[in-house]
């Protein structure tokens, strides 16, 4: 454990869980196990920054990534897949003090850039705007589970209601599946078909071990696998994460040939009822691939316009080295000029 008077950088599970015990409302993305999942995906090191001042506390999980151009010489940091960033309980102004110390840590560790995927429901971008450059990405949407189930369903769009009735008429059945290896493999197969259909990047494909670990419960979350079945065949599934306050639609999958039966409409309705029974105040459905695209419109057909703003944060700690890294990459590759950090936005060889 690295530390000075106020800042501690932690990596071990026992230290991580001691920190979790100090907070009342950390969401599912702040668990050690969740971060370790995406440590494997990023192939680098999960760390957590803990900062305290009197009764004010901040926790910030991140992944330390080696920059391959100079292996072991320079690094950058990114939040694990999903949502995260510095989370404060107490006076939000401690973010400024935290970053004074965190800058020193980044300088000592030769960290060049920082990328944060802020948490739309926690709105932690709002108290970090003075210390990091914010970029608005798109809206996400969530179901208000504090409303009655009757009212929630009454506020579905008329098209959504018709599609749910169609799924019921087609005798689709939704249920909570056991987290067996057989069911995990069924979901994995459906998920890969869905990613193929959506022409997803390699980053969004995961191995069997990932799904096994994703479905394990953590100190601050429970994971569930929900299925939709038609004529004794599983045709759609979702993984939902249940935290202290929020539920999250995490991953979804469906069989292409059965989409016309509208299994996803019924499955989302089932997920909403399930999450409400678990005592959550919100079910976060996330956003689309682009602002207000078809996926987002599908999700908002359940949420009655209860939308949230999703931001990322971008910070350059060493501009000179950053520009040199970009130059070296651009000599050999075409890069996406809008990607941050630019040296990771490789499109193809020149």
C-alpha cells in the first residue's frame, strides 16, 4: 500500500474491502471483483485511490495501463468498463485537495493521461469539473423504481405495451436462471451472436471465465442471469447487477431469428419487476451507441424520459510526452483524431 498523510493507493483485496466498509452508498462498479474483471480485459493493474480529510472521504478505482510504445516506461489510467470516477461522501470540495496529491502520484509513476467514465446516476462529474476536462457523450436512461409497478407500466410507450402483449401471446416465458456453467455458456453464445449482429469491436467480446466471474456476488453487489424462453429454447438473456441503491442492466443478448417475437420487451419488463422486488430505487438501462439512436429509444420506451447525462473526463499530466507519443503513433498508423488518449485511437497501419 502506497500512501502519504491523506492519499492511499491500494491494490490488495483486504485493503479494498476495508475502504468499502467506510462508505454507505458505493455502487456496484466500485467493488474489487468488478475492477479485477476489467483488469483482465485491459491486461494491466487495478488500483484504488483512497483520500480522507476529517469526516470526508473519496474513493476512486482505476486501471494502470502500460503504454506499449515504451513498455514499462510510461503509463496511463482509465476507469474500468462501465461507470466510475472519484466518489465522495462528505464535502465534495475535497476533490481539489485530492487531485493536488494525486497529481504528484501520477508524476512519480510517469502517468501521462487519465480517462474517467463518470457515473450518470451519482453525477460525480459535477464536483470534478474544476479538476478535469469534461466531455459530454450522450444521455442514459433509468426506470424510477420508487413508483408503483402499475404506474411504471402505465408510462411505457404504446408501442412497447403492444410488443409486450405480443411476446406474452407468443408464450414467451421469463425467469431467473441458475448460474450454472450450462446457462453461462448459453448466455455467452447469445451474447456473441448479438455482438456479431451489431458489428461490435473486439473489446466487447469476452471469454467464458469473464462471464463466470461477472456472475459472482461481491461485497457490495449481487449478479443475476435472467432468461426469456420460447418453445423450450432460450432466446434472450440479460445480466443485471443489484447494488445497495441501484440496479444495472449490464449485458444483454438475444437470438436474431426470434427478435420478431419481441422477447426483449418482455424480458426488460421482467427485469424491472425483479429489480423493484430487490428494493432498488433505480434500474439503470444505460444509453445507446449514439445519442438518441434506436437502442436508446427502445430503452426510453420503459423509462418515461427519466434520463441522465453521461460524461467522460480527460486529463493530460505530461503534455510534452503526450505529444511525442502521438507523433510516434501517427508516423505508422492512421488514428481517430477524436479518440482520447490519441495514441490509443489506432485505426489501421498506413
